[in-house]
C-alpha cells in the first residue's frame, strides 16, 4: 500500500459541488473562496485574478490553485517569507492559510482535518520547502 498522496483536477461539471463537499456549508464555501483570493492578492503583487483549478486529494483533502503557467513571487508579511513558487504551490499556500483562518474562527474538527490532509500533501510536494517556509 502506497503512502503517496496524489492530486486530481476537478472536472468542470463537478465544480459547483466541490467546495461544499469538502467544507460542508455554502457559508463556509463562500468564506473559504474569498479568503483564498484575498490571501493570493496580498501575497502575490503580480496576481491579477483569473480562473482557479480545484483539486481533490487521494487522502480526502483538497485545495485550489490559480490556473497560471508561470512562477509567482510570494511575500508573506506575517512571517517574512519571500520566494518564487509555481501557481500550484501558491494555491496550496493560500488554501492552507484560508483553512487555518477558518479553523480558528469556526473551531470545526472537519476543517482541522482538511487542513492537516492538505498539509500532509504539501509535505510530499516538490516545492515543500517553499510551502512550509510560507506557512510557518
């Protein structure tokens, strides 16, 4: 049995159900999405919006990432991290920040589990050093 966690892009016809499936309520879904966009806007000065891809993880976690094929400069004022990451890694970073924010606000075991499932995936990611530098 393999411990490798994989990410699978969500198909277009499954997008509307994706966040409610993972977060449980429309209110949390809307808050998570707003937070992710806000964190991305704050962390990446070159980000100007666009389409985001949703990903299901094989460990039941999830994340979303901007559908951009370029390296993005990230600066996290809260901890001083500065670096360049792929859009995928940037999405993992902002998804972790968004989940963390919601966990502190809502105090939900489900959200805490989703945070740690994504964190487990991040530890296997090729840019794990940058991801953890940005979130720690």
